C-alpha cells in the first residue's frame, strides 16, 4: 500500500501548507551580528565574575520558548564538558543555537545546521569556539593517526597542526587558535547562505579553561 492511498492528495496538500505557515511564522532576523556579539561578551563577563551559577528561570523560559525558538547566535563548539556555550556565555534555553563535536570541526552536518539556523531561525552571528588544552587537538598534535573514528577528528585537525608547526610557543595552544580560525573560514567558504550572507558574521574565539574568559581575538 502506498502513502497516497492512505492520505488523499488534499490532505497531503493541507499538511504541506501547514508546514509552510509554521516556517513563514519564523522571523527573518531578530538580532544583528554586532548586537549578538555584544550580548555574548556581556554574558561571558557575567560568567567570569560569578562565583556561583546565576540560577536561570528555566521554567518561565521553557514556557516562552515551547512554541518556537529565536536564538540570537549560533555556536560551533567542542564537545568538551567544560565548555558548554549556554553556561560560559551565561545564557538560557532558547538563546543560542549550538552544534558541538570534539574539536569543533565542520562537516556537512555542521554546515546544514548553520544554514538552517541562519535561514529559518534568523541567526546572524556564528562563532566557532575552540578552547585551551582541547583533547582532540592534543591528540592531533601528538599523532596524525588515532584508533577508530577518532581518526576522522585527528585527520581534520591536521591542517591546523601543520600550519603552526615550528612556530614559537605552545603547539597545542597555537593549533587550537588556528583550528578555530580555519573552521570559521570553512563555514565562510562553504555554507550556502545566499543573500543573507552579507548580514552574517562568522568569527572564531577561544575559551580559557582557567579564567573562564572567551577571547574573540581580532574578530
Ligand atoms: Zn575540545
């Protein structure tokens, strides 16, 4: 039995219209790239200077966001348990569109996620967030091979490792900075953002595990 015999064409068309209306209800843009960056910097300063968690009103925010999300920034970060974007930027649920993997690497899934965030959620700022002493980068600095699927991480961090080889300074630190920069460049060159690209800012930043500070560098 095929689908159309169960769902007459008219029903299917109604469903398609309903989906279109849901997407149409999303805003085209809510917060500009510069305003979003200022919000992240303010949030990180709050986080750095807080001795205890701010205690977000999550129940209220959950109710506010249950029917739709309007995040003001997208962050590609590392899976590292110490670098949760919502926490280090002192934000709540619904505030940041987050994609994470070990080494904050860009693949097709990442690009699709970012394109969706820009086109359908109105995100105009994309931050690739690396961090000091990143285990994935440490592994890539130590060797260009690794067991299992970790190999795919080590392989994709190699361009950063090779780019900083021989430069003065800590190789892991240099590779962390370079890897985040290269991944931002990768998004810039590969993401299909169409006409929206002119309003979108894509930058890299590095999180310091000790101070809690996010260094946005030269942006
Ligand atoms: Zn990491």
